[in-house]
């Protein structure tokens, strides 16, 4: 029996499981079983339910590692998460019970990545296509391909 734990990687907002591809390659080369699922990003409860579903499929102890908003998903699992042997926060949010990410972010200046965020009628967040970087203001025309 392999004593290595499984590893589940949780992506942040504005990303998907493929953002972990270079990490997955390295971990698999070292013999780890790695899963980087896609999350619906429709509501925190939906994301937590998806993570629980993935954890139920793991065979044995599992380390869950998350980045950014993925930390909120991971933290919201609570203490009864199946197969979880440890949590790893990689530049991720670890919120206290009852604390919201929106409330935490509102305590300081708007992060550059969220300065131009807008929310549609269904509650989904969008960034304008005309933003060329998270530090520059939006432009009226998209940048030219190089």
C-alpha cells in the first residue's frame, strides 16, 4: 500500500483546474494521485458540495490545497470533510466562521484585479474585455496581437 496521501487542488476565481497543470505533472511524477476538479462558481455552497463530491471519491487520506477563493471553499468544508488529512493554503483566503469574502475585501482598498468588476442580473461577476492588465485602466480598444 502506498503511504502517500491523495492530493486535491482547488482553483481560485477566474480560473479552472487546468491552472494547476504544471503542479499536477510534478506531483504525479513523484507518485501522487492528484485531482484538480472544476468548480461551478455559482455559489459557495455549490462549490463546497462539488469539493465534498470529489473527496468522497478519494481512496484514503487526502491533502486539500487551495489558492485564492479556493481557500474559502476549502475552509467552508468544516471539520467533518471525508478523507481530509490536511489543508494547505497557497495565497488563499481562510475565513472565520460567519465571515464573508466580500466583507473582508471591503475593509481595504479595492484590489486592482477587482477594480473593474461588474455583476450581471444573475449575480455573476464579469471583467470587461478591454482591460489589458490588472494594473492599467480599461482602454476603449483591445490591444493589438503581437
